[in-house]
């Protein structure tokens, strides 16, 4: 327990620049979206038949189903990069491995902090939409933001876990990033084909609700009960991938 | 020697990018029958290739991979403790920057060329044809715009010290660009629609057009020239910053 805080602090120091940058950009998208909605609404919700609340539809297309979600997915992957492979490149792996803690704990703390950062980032739109919307004389349902945050957190955890595993597999620090990006684009295409297309496997769609039974595209609102089974499955997949990465870290030679 | 150094630093990224692009393009061509059969409305082969490769998934992948190619540089070398060795080489910092930029641009152009080589070659195997000239037009657009994306990441890599922060900033910059280009105020300036240019919005009325001849309009050379200028400026600023910075 005593090693927990220093390890978390070490992981924080290594990733804070990426996290802060991501948080600032996500905040900028949400804040600009709310306060400059006069111009941006014409871009994201052009004159078309949208039966629901225009502001809700606009926020969905800008944030939960649009550029902000894409940026969030990329950030989830970028936050996972680093670790002992990168430290070996920087010739600091020896110092880290000399710490009186197990490798499993080192990697576990990095994963824990990353997942915490993803939780914060996924809750950011919730906070911003709740606080800023009334300032702009509009409102977005709190319950919807909370449910989307939950979907983002689960989807973000999967993307994080994929990149986390890639960063333990590849020596080159940018190769892991390239492979993660390839996964992010290639994987949704693979699940379009049978027999995979019978199951809700597209994490992008799960996060945005697109083509999912728990999302009503006409009103851009999440409906019914949250997809707990799907969320639990995604958490399990993320857990397995992170577990695998930890096992690889335990066995690898970093000399 | 300098060229070899730059190649060694980026070849893994380039190889992964090339393999991924070839794989994606191959999958798009070979699976064309299944995808077109499930499409909401009938799609010609040319339109299918445009929607799957030049407008959507493969284009997104290309953009992300170009961003990855732009990462690195002296700030990263400082973090790895190798900046001293590189700076001790008997070449100026400007030359270091120039060689890295040219190597990157060459890789970006080669990546852009891959779909043009693979798609016309694979198409006859699925009983279709895709003209090489048409594919080459899109490659020119990708290469021209890819150079700006590369230069943007290159510039951000010389400003932001984190290894991956320039990637996030570049993605954010491109998102901002695409949103700004859609604003009514800027809609009269197609050159500012960077991503639109990249997927051929200025080539022809691609939407709803099924004839191959519709694609064969002249390339937007003015926009491409403007992008080349922007790319050169970004590399120039990155060079200026690197030349003055203390890497000790």
C-alpha cells in the first residue's frame, strides 16, 4: 500500500502532459460548441428533419457521436503509451526496475492511473454540459450525459487496453502508436462482416450508440436501460488485455 | 549517412503504415461484392472505392499514420539522451531538419501512392476495373495534403516536449480545420476545406456521380500549391526553433 502513491505519482508525471492537453482540447470543443452554437449548429445540424430537441441533436453530433468522441478515442490510446519499453529507450528502465516493487505492480499502477484519467476525460463533457449549458440559456439532460459518460468510459478502457498491450509488445515508441491507430480503424471494418456482424462489437458504435438498440437516432437520446451486459463485457475485455500486458511485462528482459 | 539515420529512425513506422494501407486497400477491393450488396443504394465500383478508400476509412488511417510519421525530432532525442550525439555530427541543425523533413515527405508521398498501385492491380481479380490515372489523381491529393499534416506534426514535435502530445495536438488541429471549413463564412473558399480537398471534393461532383469520367477533372493545383507553401512555412518555423534551442 505504501508503494501505491509514489508509483501513481511516477505514472502521473509521465502522462500528465498528454492528459492535460487532451482535457484542454476536449474542454475547448465542448465549451466552443456550447457558446458558439449559433454558427456551429448550421454545420452539425443543417436544415433537415430532426424531430428531437435541436440542441440535443447538435450536442450529440458534435460531442457524443462526432469529433469529440473521435478525439477521446485517440486520447485513450495515447494515454496508454509509454511504460518500460519506452523507459528502456530512454535508458531509465534500470532505475525503475530497481525500485523495491514488482513489475506487475509497476505496470498495474500505470494502467490504474490511465483508466482513472480516462474516467475523468469521459466525465468532462458531463461536467461541462451541465455547468455551461445553463449559462448559454440551453439545457442538456443530465441523465443522458451520465449515460454517455459510462459508455465512453467502457469504450475508452478497451482502446486504452489495446494500446497498453501494444506498448508492451513493441520496442519502438511510435510503432505502438501506429499499431493502435491501425487497430482503431481496421477493427470496426472487420466486425462489419459475418459472422461478427451479428454481435454488437463495434466499440465506436457502442460509445456513440449508433445503430444500437439503446439509442434513438431520431431524437439523439439514449433510451431504455443502460447496456450493462455490454459494458461488463467491454470491461472484461479491457481487463484481459491489461492482464496480458502485465504478464508480458513480468517476463520480458529489459536489459 | 544523414539520410540513413533518418531512414533508420522512421522505417518501422513507415513499414507498419505501408502494410496497414495495403492490407486495408486489399480488403476493400476483395470484399467489394459483399459490401456493395448490403449498401442502402446501388453503388458503382468507382463510387464504392471512393467512399471506402478515398473518403472514409482508408483516408482516416492515412491521416493518422502520417501524423505518426511526423513525430520525433530533437526534443525526443534529448529525452532519450541521444541529442548530443546527433548535434555533434558535422552538419548544421538546418540540414538535420531538412533531411528529416524530406525523408518524411518522401514516405508520405510513397504511402499516398500505395492505393494507386494496388487498387487498379487488384480490381481485375474481382471482375472490375479502376483506372490508374484516376487513382493517381487521388494519390496526388493525398500526398499534397499529407505533406501539410506531416509538417504540422513536425512543427508541433519541435514545440511540445511530450512524445505523444504532438499527435493529440495534430488531430485536434485537423478537427478544428474541418469544422472551420464548414462555417458559412468560409464556405466560399474551397482551398480552406483541407479534408474536402483530400477526398476529392474539388475534383468533381463526386456525390451521386457514377461515371468514371466525372472524376477526371483537373486537380486543384492552386489549393495544392497553397498547402505546399503552408507545409514549407511550418517546417521553416520548426527549423528556426530547433536551430536556436538549447538541447543540453
